[in-house]
């Protein structure tokens, strides 16, 4: 074995590690790892004929990178009497009362794509703050009933993002009791009976 061959075999582990570390030759990552982070700044108000939820779009994925895959928000609701089943699978054991299409991330991705084509710095592209606010009105609630809402950001492949908070509503028109609950409510006894804080 000549000297060049010996040096090559000595350097081979280093070369292999470098290729894997650059992210181009590593194992493929499941799409769930790049799902959206949770929505932000949830607020809820009640009217005589229903409930309005408001929130802000996430700007990052679950890896903390700029979010580039967000198709819509799925507003889901369950009756508090169905909590035992909901606890087992919050998505399967709740109903979708409506969806709201994304506009902020689509605009952001389009501008980043254009920046790549023009070879301009991507860091200059920011999410438009005028597009990140969303709202949804649920007029199918029944006076006297109690509900638990979640706002689930969904990718183009219908992969759900993270849910960090739920909104509990005991509906009685404009006098409804509205409470924001953390996502660990099912791990804490009586969490649904003792609210963490009441939304304005």
C-alpha cells in the first residue's frame, strides 16, 4: 500500500462524517418534525349568537426554523362531556367546525423563492405582520353547553402542528365563561374544573 492510499483510508472517516454533517447526505427526516409550531396569542370573545376565536400564525416549525409549510388552520371542538374520549386522541375525538386558509406563510414562501431566484439574501425576507392575524366565528354553539376548542395548524400534507393551548367555553351568549388552558390539562386532576386564567 503506497502512501497516498494509506492517507486516503485514514481520512475516509473524516470525509464521511463531514458529508453526513452537512445535511445533504444524512438520513431523510420525517415530515412531522417540520410541522408548524403552535399558534400564538389566542383570544376569544362571545356574542349572543356564537363565539369568535382570534390568533396569530406561528412563524417557526418544530425545529425552530422559518415555517414554510402551512396550508390552513383547523378549528376543532369537543363537548366537555366527551373529554374521556378526547383525552385519548384530541384530533380523532373532536369535530372540525371550520378551517381558515393561511395567507402569511404562503406570501413569505413566495418572496423567499423569488429571493433565491434573484440570489438575494433570504434573511431580508420577513413574514408580513399585516397577514399573521386570523379569526373564526363559530355560530353552532348551544346555550348552556360547555366546549373545548383547539386551533391546529395544518401542513399541505395534512400533518397537524403543535397545540399548546385549549379554549374552554361555557356558552351563555355575551355572558359566556371563557378560559385558556394549557396543553397539559389532561395530565392534571381537575384542570378542566379549575381554570388557569380567564380570557378578556
